[in-house]
C-alpha cells in the first residue's frame, strides 16, 4: 500500500496519451480521470523518438516478421515484441523517468516495462498477456519466439508492485501464476465515451423505428463482420446494417443493405459526430465473434441504449452473468442464427426495457469511478 497521498504520477503508454485515437481512447480518458483528482500527470510516450527507430521498424517487418509468417502463419510476433524494440524503449523510458524523481507512482499501460530508475512503485494496467492472447484467443500453444516474449512479460510483471488488469479473466490468470505483485481487478470495464451531449431514454422510440443494425470492429473481426452481413442479407430490405472500422473492399461479399463507414476518429469533430449518431440511432449492436466480441465498443454501445448480440465469451460472462436482460447470447456462429437473433430483438414485445437494461448495466462504468476505485485500492 502506498504510504502517502498521490500527488504526481508518471503515465507511460505506447503513443500520445493526449490523442484520443491512441489505443481506443483508453490512455486519453484514463489520464484525464486522474487529472480530475488533482493529480499531476506526467505523460510519457514510450515510443523512442528517432529516425533510427522508424528505420528499424520497417526493416524488422521486411526481414523478420514477414518471413516468419511463412513458418508460423498465425504468429503474433511483431517488432514491438522484439529485443530491439524493448532495448530501445527501455533506454528511452529510463531517460524520461529520470526527469521525475519525486513522482509517487509510475503507471504503465502494458505488461512490458517497469520503473528501474526512481523509487516510485510500478503499477501495470493492461488487457491481457501474450500467453492469454495465444492460448485463449488463438487456441494453440506458443511458438518459441512468442514464448521468449511471454517469459519476458512475466519477469516484468514480477518486478511491479501493483497489477490492475482490465478484464477479470486476466486477473484470474495472473493470480493462478502466483505472480509477486498484488493483482486486483476493480470490478468494472470503462465506457470510452467522448460524446459531448447528454443521452437519455428519449432516443429509444427512434431506435425501434429505424431497424438499424450496428457492427463495430476492424480487420481482426472480419469473420464476424462477414457473418453479420450474411445475416442481414437474409432479413430483407427493411433492415439496414452499418459497419464502423471496415470498408466494402475489406469484406468483398455482396452487401446490398450494408453501409460502410471505415474507421472513425473520435478526436475528429465530424467523425465523432458520425460515430455517435450511429450509436444514438441504431436499434442494436452485433459482434458475435466466438472468442472475443469487441468488449469496449459493445459496452459503449450499451451506454447509448443499444441491446446486444454477442457470443458468451469468458470476460463478458464474468462481467454480466450467464443470463442477460439486455440482449441475446449468440451460441451458433452462423448467418442463420445471427439473423434469427436480430429478428428476435427487433420484434421483441418489450424492446424498450431491453434498451433501458443495456444502459443501466454499464452506466456506472465511468473512468471517473475507475480512478476513484484505483486510488482507494492503492
């Protein structure tokens, strides 16, 4: 436990935490919530700022990552998990931390680095480790090059004083690993809301009339997007599908009732408005991907009164339970099943309560609440 009040924090992440587009708005909103607690936040981008770094990144992709794909087609190894990057980043981090010798805490938004320079304890905040990504998401054993990074990651975790995972399953995994630091899941995941206006139940009436389906996800959710398009194609012309994060060229299948919006940047005023207009006007949100259903985008959609169709994957079940009153767990990853579930929600006799329940399930998942819980826990 910290022995003094938090007055100054060094906040380190990969990318600019003043840019709302960095890591799905997480660093931007997290740092902002800490600042609201009258804490001085020293923001550090752990990316080494040099031409050499950019050259090495390109060279590594050409000579290492791409050839590696011929040996291990589904390998998740990349430049940011290489010894070269870790060495350069650690050197840069040490230099930055030395500027703030009086900081009370260092928060890293990953499991890849810890404070070696000052007396400030290290808090690691992240979604999942590489081992979880490979074994749980990809359903396979790690390749040798992945195992090396996973071992490095566990060594970093064991040098930290606190670990705050974003998801309950990550907390369980690290606890079972008997890691040295205190591991604490704070019981919530945060809605990454950058909408400037208010939102209330008055938007529900319009939602029901629209019959507008929303899918949010980039290329890592391509299979789920294609299944959703196929499902909507089965439902007739009244139902319209809007996809955020992909373009028509990405899916390359007939999509007569589908409108593609590409990636929308929330820090861009016009794109922000387009994004939140979709959340406000949609009838429901779908991402039935079996292993992981875009947790952050789903709960943000729920905040805007959207019922959901998702797969019952571990972290969603752990957060909301085996039975949900704000949508449907999709257990058969086929276009026919997804279409049937969409129809059930659109024609639900108590659609309004589905919407209200979706909002109520996540309305307290704010970054301000998270920051308060974090400080209390420390």
